[in-house]
């Protein structure tokens, strides 16, 4: 049995939070306390990220299988799921397997054309390479608003406003995670695997209109076409990882989704 590191807090119906590539469970910290007032929250580190041990071979599909096993091991029968980026596609695909009561996906991967996928892979990969080259200087660079804006605008809509420690942890996540490179490479084959079940549960797709990694204008439109029964929302002023850009709105989106599942 593979144990996934996770942060568990609150009580009530279970809600599982899933981060994106190169990230960790702490990316949800701006919204966890609010969510935990109503729900039992599990924020997980996927294998090869944060404090979880890597898989022998890492693909998005294998990470999805690992999270499905985590749900079973912890007795989480059809919990609410929320995910960001790679985690967004993972939770959608778990829901397509019938393993979710509701699902909320923030800027999920998989709704790109080839050019958009290649842009995502190359921009993240090159950013990680640059980060490794500049590693000794990263605390100083990311300690300034200008440095954060220059280095992290791919992931945050308001990168200059993010705390320095958060910015550094974000950069080091991509640099140090053993799952980063293989997971990113597997984006070539990452697909939504909808079996029709997504139309039977509450699904929300939320996209920051300042998302330049998975471009809002094109990829959110494809998501609307691919999942016409879902609720599609725009997060004004937010980027690819919106929880630091607008935590109140992000928490509200998830809570509204959970309330919809109870009706």
C-alpha cells in the first residue's frame, strides 16, 4: 500500500483537494480553513510531489490510479473532489469513474490543442531549468515583487503580491519534485475519460481570466463545448493557480458546488 502524505482537517462530508504538476498540498492553504468549517478536508501530495514518495513510473493516469487507491484506503466513498491544473483533470477522470459526489476543477489540463499543450510543457519545463540554474539566488529574486512577477506570472495572476516564502516554495516544488518531469512529459497522452457519468453529478469548471499557462480564452471555451452540462465560471483577475489571487471567491466556488450536490 502506497501512503500519500496529506493534510486532514475539519469535520463533515469529505472533500479531497488535489494540486497541479510541481506543486503540493499547501497550494490550497488560502482556502482550507474556510472549507474546513463545513467539511472534512483532505489535501493530498500526489506521488512524487511534496512529501509523498514517487512512483516507479509517473504518468497522469498513474497518478489518477494512485489517488483512487488513496480514496479506497481511507474509506472515502464518493467524496467531493476539487483539483487544479493536472489535479483538475485527475479529479474529472476520477468522477468519470463514478468515484465522486461532485467535482470542481480549476484550470484543468486536457482542453488544449497541440500548440497549447506544447506551450504548457515547454514553458513549465524551461522555467524549472532556469530555476535550477538560479537556485542560489532564488530567495533574493523571489523576495521582491518584481522578481516574483518576472518568474511566477505563469502560475499566479498577481504574482507580485504573493508572499516571498510561498513564491520560493512554488519554485522549489517544480525544481525538486521527482514526479515533475515525467508527469509533464505524460501530458502528451492526458485525456478526459468521460463515460457519461460527469453529466450525472454537479461539475464546475472555473478558469482565471489571467491564466496564461492554460490560456483562458481558448481552453475554457473548449471545456464548455466538451462538458456542456457543467457549470462554467470565470475568475476575474486570477491566474492559473487562483487560490492566492482570490481565495474568497475560490472557496465560494467550491462551497457552492458542495451545496449543489446536497440538493
